C-alpha cells in the first residue's frame, strides 16, 4: 500500500476523533446535523451503519460553525501539520457521495463511473477490509459510496461501501431515484456545469409557465389541470423544436427523409434502444398528423380526482401542487380564522409538511401580511411574533429549509434521461408479456 494512503487513514481517524471528542458549538452542531440527516435517510437495519458513517462524513464537509467546516476547525487545531498533510486533509472538502458503477478492477483498487454525471474515478483501497471487498466485486456492479481525493490521479473510499449488485435498467432507475431523494445536495457535486444547467432549466420552465398561463399561479379541478398541463407540455416541445431550428409542421417521416436516413435504419436504431419496432414503423407512416411525439404528463391520481388544485411555479423552488391553498387563503380572509373548519389542522399541515416550502409562506406573507401575522401569533401563542422578522426562524423550527433544493422539474443529463426511457420501455414490455400470458391461460 502506498505511503500516502497509510497516512490518509491515520489523518482520517484523527479527524474523526477530533469531532467526536469536541464540546461546545461543534458538539451541538453535530447533534443537530445527525438528527436532521438521519430523519430523511432509509431506516432499514441494513442501511443504519452505513447511514451513520455517511452522516458523519457529510458533517465534516457540509456543516458550518462560524462559517468554518469541521475540517477547517481540525486544521486550525493542528498548526504543526506538514504542508503535505495539511493539503491532503484540506482536499477532503471535495469528498462526495455517489452512485457508482464498477467499470474496471485492479489489484489495489478499481475504476468507478458516477452514474449521476458519467465521470470516472480511480479509487484505491486503504485497508484489508476494503481489499477483501474488492475481491468480491465484479464489473457492472453498482455501489453507493463516498469517495475522497488522495492525489491528483486517484481517490479513496471515505466510508463503508454498500454493494447493490448488478442491476437491470428498471432497478437501476429506481436506485437513482432513491439517490436523488436521499442525497439531493450531491446530484452533480463533481459537475458544476451540469448543476448550473439544471438550475437554469428550472428558471426556463418557470418562464415558459408564465408565457403559457400568463401567471405563476393557476387553480383548476384536477381533471382540467391534467388537460392544461398536456397543452403546456406541447407548448414547451414546440418552443424547443423552434429553438433547435426544426420544422414541427412536418411529419416524422418527412424529417427523416430530409435527413437522408432510411426507414429501415430508423426502425433498427429504435429496436436497438429497446423500442417496439412496430411502434417505430407506425410513426413513419405517411401521415401528416404524425409529428414529433410529445411525452405524456400524468398527474398522480389523487390530484386528478381533486376538486381543486393550485399550481404555483417559482424560478428557484420549482413547481408546487396544493389542493388546499385556496382554503388557506380563505382562512386568512375571514374575521375569525378559528371559525373555519379544521383551521388548526390546516395550519399545522402548512407548518410541518416539507412540500409547503419557504416560497409558499413568503407568497402568503406578501399577500396577507397583517392577517397571517395575527393567525401565527394566536396559533403559536407568541404575542410578540413579528412576521417580517420571525417568519424564517419559525419555519426553521419546523425543519423547513431556507434554501431550495434542485426541484423535480429540473432537466437531467442525457444519459440519465435515456436510462429512464429505456427502463420504462422494458417495464412496459414485461407488463404486456404478462398480460398476454394471462390471456392465453385464462378460462372462458
């Protein structure tokens, strides 16, 4: 094992001991960080030990005590560290969690691909346990791991590794979805360009919503909203085609002919990607009404069936669906808010549910400043509550974030989009096969 890896292992243990033995603000920050992070991670026994290590490692880089991370505080406490040791520990600020695919295995490590960004990393083992684990790894297996830089050319595992095995496309898509849910701040850690592009797409979606609906807030019955969102999706697609210089008035067949590609080549490519060859062939029929295919937007069933759904978009917080937003506003509009049925339950829901984020509260505070202040004074039993000064700190008490996480409507890298599409095709294909089998074996 290389000397620098041995030293990295020693320094990492010293760093962990420093944090675990700390008192005062650092200890308080650790307790708070653990409680918040563990509340959103998987609760299974299998995940518990890995979660504890992950949270501790995230704390080292993500927590702030007087604008300094625990790594900064550790380095401050070690003025006699050599320049090389200081540089090594400092580089761990770049550590990140990823969902990796094993692409190559070496005698002392492996090459991994981060599925979120398609970037590759050489990772070397630093102890016997990791070396034993490496001997059981196979190319193509999926790992949930946190890695930290050691040199300019390779990294090390920073915590225990969760081996998820070889996953088919549907299960891999689910694993990526779970990763996005559990580790939202780590989606594109190693690709700031992708992160910036994703945030820009949220702003573009918001602007498109304004252009189509002429408002950032609409309220409709669920079934009508479903129809309007389909029209909105067509509007976005049309705009994208125009920006790409594609004539959307032409059929897919005409576009293919102009590109100089044969019908057979298109069908073959579609089949290789997992699409039904018959579907690809049908799209190429000489039909002027067959244009570029627009993917369906499907609301969850409970929203489709809702009597009233309010959609609100925000250039940073994204798109929010609320079935009781008008009811909440009506409560603020009456003389005695407690006279409204289930008023306290509604208030508790708005304070406790993470989906009701800061932007919703800021919106209500802007429209109903006096009314909302009085309601919160009464509900929280705080006569001194000042809406302008105390709203954000109060929402933090209810575990609401003051900073938006990347919304679901954000764009995803092309390789992820393709994976999700292929996984969907595979699932639909299996579902159709099962239905055919049932039909053949049925009585009647």
